């Protein structure tokens, strides 16, 4: 992969209009001017760069993508090749401050900024969650693939968002400072409103999504309009499972009593319980902070390995959340022999995952949707069975037809 800051780039990759008004698909590589590359120090490293200095954003983005890929290749136990390797040998990462978004697609990741109402910019290039989320999309494309227009189902799009969020959650727990701050803030009661379950934190009170949400599949039984919202019951189920595994480690080590662990399972339905059980966590953490840390890292690695193995076993066509749940239960049986089966079944059942299917899409894709958008066209090498929709691809060393398919998306 390589990173650049393009100069004079007016719009992101995707469909653009030519001088004659005809739509044309723009894909990497960027052939215009770029800002001077960021140079390493004499030892080949970039840790000499200071926050706020030129080059820090570039180093942070590149290092974050590399870090996340290393994590998921480790959990998967195999190299994860780019899903676009047939066309491009490397991922092009670019920083576009004018882009009110961050998205990854066929051969590229473009990182913009959050545009505040008062005209300010919060660079996504400095937000690890956003970068890890977009990298998670690329991991899923590679491990699972993409459905054809005839086999795609709405829950595939929701799953993609959920998996990308979970990718960011697990990756963030590989920072010692983050783990320490999380435990010091919550004393191990992870259902509290904290930075772990807040994806893409923008300020002390603003974030894009919450992992510990209360949405269930019943909320989407009559249909859905946005895949980001549709993802939340599945993300919530996995977050609940993660907390259960963490607390099982605490119970096994004699750190918290079974009664407290059982009460926390009611938090999603009864948020008022959090205040009642917090004193028990405060006392336990005060006595054994390192035990909490060990339990959290053990739960992190279990979730990471279980997710990677589940993703490897899934197929993109006719996708359903029920299949995700079924596959995870099979993975759990193989690696922990039913130890967490009850917790998984309980979480999936309460969320309606595997019990209630989502209804149809109730409105055309909006501007924030990546399903069936011009930004999610992917090359279909050598195939002639679908119309190209009038889009003429323009990228180097590749002649291919284009068809509408899922491949990447808006983060927020």
C-alpha cells in the first residue's frame, strides 16, 4: 500500500462527469500533483513526527491501516490479500480534507474530515476508529467476497457495517493506553457510556454509533432504509457476547461474584441497573486491577479469533444474520466446546438475530448509502452478462466491464 495527499483533486473516486457530460468511473492511481512525501528519520522510522506538524496525519493513517491489517492477519492465521489484487498491486490511501466522509473501495481508501456545523473540520486521519473501520471493510471483502446483484440481500450490507465496527473495537484494544484508560474510567463495568462502545468518537458527547445499543431485529422486521442502522442489532449482540466472555473470566478468577455477572446481562433492557452494580465493580477493581486487565485482553483475543474464523466460513450470496449466528456457534464449539454457547444464544435471541429477518429496503439508497451506489461499482473481469450502465472505467493497465455491486462505503 502507499499513501499520498493529492493536490487539486476536486472529488473522490467514483462516478464523475466528463467535459461532454457523460459519466465516467474514476479509479486509482491518482496521476495529478501530490504534496511532498513524508520522510522517515535516519533509522527509517516516523516516530519523530509530532502531532500538529506536517506529515503527522499521513504517518498516522498509514501506520493505522498497517496496524489493523497486522492484527486481523494474525487472528485469521493467514495473509489477507486485497480483493482488488487482480487490478491493483497496492492500496492507494489518500487524504482529502474537503471530503465530508471516509470510505474504502476497489483499490483505494480516501480519508476526509467531519465537517462541523460551524464550518470546522475534525480530520478522520486522526481518528483511529474511522481508519480501522474502513480497513475492516477491506478485510471483509477479502475474506468473504461480494455477492452478485442476483444473490445480494440487505443483511449483507448491515453485516458489513457491523463487522467493520467490530474490527475497530478489537483493534483499539491493542493499545495499552486505551485499555488502561478504559479500565480506570469504568472499573470493568463496560456497559457504562465509555470510549469502547462509542464508535468514531468526535467529542466528549458525540459519536457516530454505539455498540451497546438497544435495537433488535424487530425494529427492522417491516423493512430498513439505512444499512448503518440495520447493523446495530448484530453489533449489539456481539458486544453483549464480548462482555459476557470478559465477565466469565472475572468470575472464574474469583474477582466478581456470579450474581453481579448475571445482573449485567439485564443492562441492555434495564439501563438503571448500571448504577446499582457499579459499587461492586469499584470494589473488585480496587483490589485486583491487573486481573481485570488480563480478563479484558483474554476476551479481546477470543473475540478476535472467533470473528476471523467466522468470517472465513461465510459466503456473500443470500446472506443472513441467522447464518452469522449459526457459524459463530460452530466456531465456539470448535474452540471452547460450548463454554460460551448459552451466552451467545441468549444474546442472539434477545436481539432477534436468527429469529427475525429484516424486511425489504423501504426507500432508495440515500447519499450516505454504499449499497448500489456509483461508488460501489467493481470491475467484473471478462463478464458480459450485465449492462455497464454507461460508465466508462478509467484506470491504468486494466480493461474490464463494470457492474453494480457492493464494495465499500461511507463510514458515518
